[in-house]
C-alpha cells in the first residue's frame, strides 16, 4: 500500500520536484544579437559626433581632412573635381615637361585610410550660416563646423574679354590648353617655313612676373633652346623670343630682394627678356599692348593676378579687393567661430605685417593648425592664433625650389610641404 501511494503522488508535488528545462540559444543567434546591438551603439555614437564639412580638395583642404581625422568627428570633403592637382608643377604640364597624370591623384585614394572621412563630388554655391548649411548644386549639407578652402582663380582686372587670347593657369585643363597653343605655334611655323622658306617670328609673351609667370617664362626659354633645338628641320626654335611683362617695378614682388635679383639673372641667362613697369593695356589675337606700344605674339600666357573663389563673398563677411576673406587670428570668420577659411581664400598678415602668400606650405599649415588647436575630444577651439612656421626659410618663398632651378624638372616630393 505504501509503495503504491508513493507512486501516485499528487501532480503538484511531481511538478515542483521536476528539474526545469534550460534553453540554450545557438551561438550564431547570440552573435547576431550582439552584432545588431553593437551596430546600433556605433550608429548612435556616429550620429553624436560633430560633422565637419570641408569645401575644396586642394592643399589646405586635404591637410585639414587628414589632420582632423584623428578626432572623433565625421568629415565630409566636397570638391567639384574628383582629383587633387599638384599646382606648383602645372607650368611643367603646360610646357610639355611632364604629363598630367604625374601631378594628379584621386582625392578618395589620398584619404582612403581615414574611415571617418567621406568625399562627395559637387560644386558649392553658397551658405546658410544661421542654419549651418552648405548649399551645393543639387544638394545641401548640414554641418557643425565648416572649413572653406576653395582657393582662387586667375583674374584679368576687369578685362575678362582678354581670356580667350591669354589663358591662365590654375587647372590641368588650363595647362593642357597652354601646351596646345605652345606646340601648335612651333608646328605652324615649321609648316610655313617648309612651304614658303620663311615664317613669322615666334614671340611668346608671359604677362605677370609672379612665381607662375617666372617659372613659365624660364621653362619656355629652356625648351626652345634645348628640348626642341633638334626637333625641326625648317625653323630654329632657339630664335624664339620669350618676353616677361610685369606692371610693378620688380618681378616676384612678394619675395625677398636677394631672390628677386637671383631670379632676374637666371631668366636673362636662359634668354628671357624681362620688362618691369610695363602694365598691359590691351590683349588681342596675336598682339599685346603696353601703353601705345604693340607687341606681336604668337602665344600669350596670363599669370598676372588671381581672384579668390566667389564663395568668399558668399560668406557675407568682409573681404579684400581680390575677394579674400579677412579671418580672425584663429582662422575663423567674424561672428562665427564654427566657420574657418584657409589657403588662397583667406587674407592675413604675419607678425611682421606682411601678407601671407597664396602658396601650398601656408595652406597646409593652416589646415593642420585647425586640428592642432582643437581639443583632443572635439573641434572646440582652444583660441590659439595661427602663426606661420618658416622652418628656416622665408614664409614668402613657397615657390623657392622651382625658382632656384628654372627650366629644370622638379618632382612633387622636392617641393615644400
């Protein structure tokens, strides 16, 4: 009887005594749950990071992107071209010394190692500063911090009608157009001489004796007397006349006196005619006017001046005559500590009161400065002023290596920055 009673215990006692069943999920399910949770956390962290929008993929813009990539920020670089151009050597592309591929690199390739940097192809058109929005062609971008490094282009001092006759040099397309005109001039002279026994004088005029003009004139003279000397049968390229015109009393006016004197000697040694105090009054097909004097020219190249990107004026803050923005000592714009302007688009003076030149080393130092002056955990400014670093040379000698080697091939690695 007792054994039978034991075997027929009430159901509630049997249930209480039974060991509960433990469900063990499969490892892949656990991994998936944690992965989704991790993705959600990362997405939340990503959205909470300040967004930095950089306009321009030149020297300043790229250096800013690379330097800021170490901070916990999201960086978007916007440029109307998908490649970066090594502008200091554009003159060598223009004079057929090197190919365009040697001075151009995809922006995405340059920044590919920085996971918090994205690159968008687009042309910036304006800004809505109260809304912190960049307005581009076809889209808008919100930002927490904005860096405008849109650079500059060539200027004709109110005579844009001269541009078809005298191309400037700011892009690879400009350089290729210059190259086409230079080589075509020799080809047409060779054909004319072959058919008639004579040809019109080969006169090349470079307007403007800043770094670009000096480099162009020097290289033109060298290729005429060396590179092309034995390439033609009916003309003598060495008889090419290269004339460098400068409106001011001296060439390379922003550079030290000793460098200016040295550059004149080098140019004259190469066969360049240097004429200062010679402002151009008119440019037409086949001729340049300096006052009442008319100079015949098969090719005219423009290197006389630059005008800042229109985006400088679009910021709605004070600009100089060239459209460059007057920036605060920390490179921000008045009234907006979250907006910075660097490179050719900014105007500021060094400790001696000299305007900083629009050269690559200055732009790169400014781009790096924005990251260095920020707190390690954010873009918040430490209110430090930008001070140009000369590193043993004049800050105005950004184009010094090419000027010391006029007419010689120079690699990007040998230039400052």
